[in-house]
C-alpha cells in the first residue's frame, strides 16, 4: 500500500526564482572609439524566457554597424524591441535625443533599468539622450498604444538585434513593427534589424513576414559577416 504522506514529502516544490540567475557581472564592451559598461550574464539562464540577460551576437553586429554609421542616429528618436540588457541603447544614447528600450520579461526589465541608471548617472557625460524602459509584448496593441500615447511623435528609428529565433514570435514582431512604422508614416521611420542566421526556415520566415506586412526588406550592402560561427546581416525595413 502506497503511503501518500511519504510520497508528498519526496516532492520538491521549486520557487520560480530557482530558475533565475541574477549573478550579473559589470562588463566592458568597445565599439570603435566608444567604451560601454553594463551588467550582464556571461552564460545562459536555465529559463529560455530569460535570454535577454545575455549580450547576443546580433547585438555585437548591430553595435558595430551603428558605431560606423553614427550619423543615422544623430538627434533622432529611437525605440528598440527586445532590448535585453540594453547594450544597443547604451551606444545609441551617445547620439540620439530620445530612446525607449523595451522587453517583455519583468526580470530582464530589472537589469535593463539597472543598466540605464548606470549609464545616465552624472558621472557619465557621454549619455545625452532621454533614456527609458517599458514593458512591451509584441503584438500587444494595448501596450503599443500606451507607448505611442506617451510618445505621440512616435519614433524615427526602430532597432532590433538577434530577436528572431522563435518562429511563433516573428508574426507578432512584424505586427508591432508595422504599427510603429505606420504611426510615423511612409518615409519617416525605418526598422534596422541585425539578423543572425540559425535556421533556413527562420531566414525565409523573416522575409515572408516583412513582405506580408507590406514592408520592403533590403540587406544593407557590406554588412553580411560571420559573428562567431554564425552568419549575420543587417536588414533595413520600411513600409512599401
């Protein structure tokens, strides 16, 4: 006969925090003449949803591109989708006038806000932009509308780095990008996507979803390169 009391004693109930690794390390990154410092993990968390705690290869690719083409950032308003720890936003804060960094995960937003505090301190004169963070789940029209209500002029630039790795999220990503692009109108906003190829199916899906949402997707000449052992590229995406 099974003793249910003994059986229950053998069950270990794990709090959600068990899966969270918050052993962040202050790390320096250099892009051209710009040195950035921020807190991040150096290895992945056990929770797939916490991928934003790391600096991903696509972010390195995008920051390298932006550091060489900083004139596109000068004085503009920018929103980043899937900001993670905020490494791209920290670089852009040297040039842009207004920056909104977004992520859908509350734990990631904590470290993102910590990095914003670190980089907008009075001891860091390099940061000249108004830098904020908001929660944004792709495809969530209520959250997008709240952001656009807070920023009625919208954004001249949308950035995303290494954010296409889960097929179910790609249509929602382009739903969000479409709404942000249309808010500014044709010719007044563009989406710069640093894409890292990990699966042929995803390569095709990104192009198909951009097209299905009425967008023109162009590879930026000279940006295709190896990032570690993966191939990366910068796409410029606009309304048709």
